[in-house]
């Protein structure tokens, strides 16, 4: 029997679970503070939700199977199609715009590299039904607040922003036929991962000629939105980004966002602004990615409903926090550990634990009936603030010995007192 988890998946031992809960708590807090509501779906979905004409990489990475009723099902690789399905079910009755978030576990049969696994959790926040860039501004603020809440300093992360319409305008200007656009975007998305020679070769393989490849590369060298706006007059994508940057400037968040014409994002449903977050030097895989997808809902048979959002995975961010020395301090926390030293006190220990828990304290019982030294070692490993020691002699006088684990001080306290006032007044509420 192989005791390792399935390749590319993780076991979460209590230590990793503390870290995961901490991350989810940050995501939940930031979402709720911004007025987003939580939703969820089943990890099993209809396979057809992920089969797209453009041949996205994600469609090649599906964990799919047929159930006993002959249905083609997949483990979800991302949340956005499920969200679209939910919105379409109730689109007439939902008060738009909808601001929803979720923390789903997603499965992709990926080639395993740093930051990429076959299972990950992904914070999703989306605004549906709000067409203008105010929605993008809200979404980007959420990302910035989350990074700050996690302890990253403002110089340790940046959002790189582009617009799919800018990329399409470049391709139109250099006369790349429209039917090649999707394939060219897939190659452009891989630019950072291949050598310049391979990048050119892959572009030629899509059907572009050598002159178009050179012109495209020239445009990708333009770092400023202003220089591109001269090259692409009237481009809607450029106007949208300028409006968005203007809003962020007023709100005081402009410095977190940088225009980057090389950002594509791998999903074919994006129609407008696209973005990813990384270290300012782009030294990691993208920490998160997202964008506007105004036509996804209509491809599932609904009306055209504007939508924008992001997915923020748990894998890269935990690596980033560790590399910056900003992993949270997550020791186990417990108010009391109760230690009886003889079998005769076990019942009293259980009663005490029940009563203290009913008062709202976290209480662990140590029924090992160990000798003092070993029991104290376990008490200190338990992370408890205080140990309640039930010695036979003291118990005869209805007394409990309370040991403060940090100060290493002990006092005796009457059992009734411990139960009458909350924890005998030992811990301030
Ligand atoms: P995505 O760019 O495919 O977008 O993934 C978003 C984020 O999920 C990535 O930036 C990364 O943090 C994490 N991620 C993706 N794949 C893996 C993996 N194999 N291992 C670890 N982490 C991973 C989407 O999924 C879109 N549905 C996001 C979205 C929501 N767009 C609009 N709304």
C-alpha cells in the first residue's frame, strides 16, 4: 500500500491545516469587509462546462470520468464556469451587480513545477453585472488589501495589468488574420517560459509570417501605455486602462499597478482588462490571475452579462510569504490542559473539562496518567496557557493546582471557584 498522497496532491497535517485556515481566514475577512458574499458548488461538474472552442490548456488538464449513469463529469479545474452556471440559473432574480467569493479546491492534471500542483485551493472573487472599470478597481483593491493583511509590505508585490483588446488591436494592426488570434495569444502567454528563438518559432508555427513576428515583438517592447496609445489610436483597451489608472490614482493605489503589455493570461474567455500579481521583479509564478470575461455567460446560452474577477491560489502565496520571512506565527492555542495523575480523578477531569468548555474555554484532557515530569513536558507541548493538575492529596480538599505554563508559577484554587466565576477569574475575558 502506497502511504504517500496521490501525486501532485497534499495531505494537510495539523500544522499545515493551521496555515491553511489562517490563509482562508484572511481571504474571508477581506471579502466580507468589502461586501462580498460567499458561495460554493460541488467539486464534481459537467465536463462540457470546460470544453471550449479555443482549446485552452485547462481543457487538456481535466480529471474526467463517466459516472454509473453515463454522465461525463470532471473535477473542477477552476470555479468561474460553475459561477457562470449558478448566475444563469437565477439571472432574472439576482440583484445585479452580484459580488460573490468562494474558496474552492481545484484539480488540474498539470506538469509539476514549482508553484504548480495537481490540486490547489483558490480564492475567487467576482463582480457580475457591472460593466465599467469601477468593477476592476474594486477587484484590484481586494487583492491589495489581502496582501497587506497577510503581512507583505507595499514594495513586495505588484499587479501587472494589460487588456486583451490591446493585444487584439496589435494583431489587427500587423494584419494577423482573426482566426489565428487565439493561437497567437496562447503562444504569447508562454513568452516568459521559452527562449526568444523558440518564441519566434512558435509564433511562426501559428501561421504568422516573419515580418509579423518582428512587428509583434516590437510592440511587446513598448513598456509605456502612452507609447502604445500613439501606435494604436482609438484602442478601447487603452482607454479603459487609462480610466482605471485614473481611478486608482485618486483612491491612492496607483503605485501598486503597472501596465505590462506582455500579460495575456491563459484562459480564452477574457475579453478586456487582464491582470496578475507578482513580486515587482516578477521573480515568482503569478500569485494570482484574473480579468474581465463579458462573454462567458452568453457562451453558455445566457444573455451577455459583464463579469470580472480573479483566482488566487494557496500554493505560490505561501512560498512567497516564507521567502520573505513573513509566514504567520501559528502555534497551537489552548486555554487549559487538565491532567489527572490517578484513575480516580479521571471522572472529575472530564466534568471539569465539560464545564469549562461550556463557559467557552478550549480545554484538552491528558488521560495518560503519566508521572509529573512527562506530564509537564506534554502540557508545555500542548500549547496550553494553563495546566490544571489534579493531585490525589489536593483533590481530597477539593483543590486544583493551576500552573501558568509561561510564568511557570503554580497556585491552588478551590474546584467550586474554578467553576463559579468564568475559569475562576484565571483568564481575563
Ligand atoms: P488561472 O489563471 O488559471 O485563473 O488561475 C488563477 C490562480 O490559481 C493562479 O494565478 C494560481 O495562483 C492558482 N493556480 C492555478 N493553477 C494552479 C496549480 N496547478 N497549482 C497551484 N496553483 C494554481 C482561473 O482559474 C480563473 N478562473 C480565475 C478567474 C476568476 N478569472 C475570473 N474570475
